[in-house]
């Protein structure tokens, strides 16, 4: 058993794809035409860290309720955790790409960590070895 995908509500597909592939270094796994349950066009967009099995379905907000959830899918809590082998390299790449960090990197018993926001405004932990 495994979790294959998690959904992330975004304002628009293309800026979200650019953020995840360029700033975070994810792979674009799929970008296909699809339809909503009521037959309107949409896209099925999946990004995933290289080598990972679980991906993120980038879901463009559809309607006011979904638009209201953009950036607050977890009520302000960190709910996404990006583990990297080379923390310093990832942090510097993300800084150059304009990623918003909410603090300075710090060392904890489990390794290095810093909180950043994704393109939608959701907080993530960037984690790496000490």
C-alpha cells in the first residue's frame, strides 16, 4: 500500500509547474487534458521529486470555496516536508529562484530545517542531514 498522489490547490497551472520544476527541482510527470465532473476542460498535472513515488496533483482552483483554500490548505500548519540530500545546495538554489523563506535555516537533532512557502502560500519544511 502507498499514497500515490496528494492534491495541492493552486491559482493557475503554468506558474505552479514552473515553481515546482524550476525552484524546487521536481519533475513534471504528467500534464494532460482532462474534464471536470460536469464536463468542463481542465488539466491533470502531476509533479514529483526525482526518484520519488508520491507525486503532487496540481489542482487549479475551481469555484470560490477552492479559491479560498489556496495557500491555507492546512490552516497555516506546515503540512509538506521536502527531504533533500544536500540541504545547503537546495537552500541556495531555492533562494536564487526567489522562494520565500519564513526563517533562517537551523540545526535540530534530526538535521537542518527551514520553513518556506510554496507558490500558493502553503508552508513547507525543507529538511536535510546535519
